[in-house]
C-alpha cells in the first residue's frame, strides 16, 4: 500500500514541507491548498514523487477546488473545505462526499474541536460522525499548523506584545534547532501592572474589551513574565502556571478557569477567541502582497469583533 503524506496551509513554509518529505519518504503527496505555489515548489523539488493538489481559499481558485482520486482502490475526495462552508457546518461536505462515493474526506478546518467521549445521534457532532460512519467515509483534517509553526500565530502575538526571551508554552518539536509548539512564554520588554497590561492587549489588537481575572494581584507589583495562547487557551493553563507566568493572555476562558488561575497567583487576560487570532488576516495580506504580482489586488476582510458589551 502506498505511503501518503498529506499537507495543507503551508503559506510559504516550503522548507518545513521539504523536511517532512525527506523524513517520511512518501510514495505520494497530497496538498490541500494555501498555497498552490508551495505545492508547485515541492513538485519541482521531488519530481519523482506523485503529487496531487487542490487550491484553498487563499489561492484565488487556481484550478479545480476538489479532486476525486484513487489510491490503491480507495476513492479519496480532496478539498480544502472552504467551498462547502466547513467553518460553519460539515453537512454540505459530508453529503457531497457520500454522493460521489468517496472513501476518504480530507479538509483543513476540523469537525471535532473537543474530545469525543461517545458517538451517538443525540447531539450535532455525533450526528455528523454517524453520518460519515454510515457512509463508510474516513475523515482526516489538519488545523494546528499555523498555530504552532515558527513565525506564525503565537510568535506574532508575542512579538506584538514585546515578549523577549521567548519559548514555546508547550513545545512540540524543533526545526533546524528552533523549538516550535503551542503558545509562547517570555518576559515583558517593559514590565507593567496588571490593568496596564490588559489595556495594552486591548489597544494593540484593536479590541472593544477584554475580560480580566485577578487584576488585584498586580495592582502595585509589575508583571515581568507572561504567556500567551491565541484562540482557546484553557487547556494550556497548567503549562502557563508551570512556566511561572504572572499573566496569561488568551481567549475562551471559563468563569471557574479564570478564578482558579487567579487563586494560584496568575492573572488572566481573556481577549476572546477572535481577539488575538484575527491577526491571521494581516499576516496573509502581507504574505500575498509579497508573493503575488503587483497587478493582483489583495483585499483584506475588515476586522470585526463578534461580540459586544451592552
């Protein structure tokens, strides 16, 4: 049976893909978009390896947005997922996969964000999984690459907040001697008191508000060491405490997570899930303007915080 390497959302990180190919030694490479030019570069680097790719939402529909291929007798539906609105629901993509008789469904945006303890038709996610199982469709997704890759999400947030002596909050590996992983820890270039730091986060990311737990901890004492995990960082609370962070800048923190962290001496600045991750749009705007010809106009969606205070 063929050894298949699946890649997606490389966004210019061709070197990382080359290292993955050399390490895994695949018979076939599938690239699920963003960016097509990266797939072309990989094809030139390894002309002897079968390469199949589809465009993503940042590729301006270069070629067919999906392909149905055969791998050792298994039908595999390749797509990035954006044309089926997978950020909102997987229903359309699942139905299409079943209609064309696909054996496997590959996408970037994941169907499952939280651990599944049981599968039944009694809840929304369960019904989606049951639907795939009944149709005998295998499902594979990848999403944490931009969150953990060097120079991407956590690094951008840490740089914007002037972290120095940066280290991954939860290390996942190393590339050319550089550690990468989820989140970042570091020292503030300019130590500041709790609410000063909260206002700094609010202003630097253009947010209408942030939620703070434990502001009283650092009313008089400046914060020197901090940690960040863009998106939902509740699962990284223990790592932030272990790293000795006085403040944790993240999103989607529950009431009990917030007060428990404060009780252990760590202030929480909850900027919302969208609050820190919207920097992806700025990153991609700059990336596209750098890589694309000057006669192609790059239009960035306006930043719009999804929640308001009334």
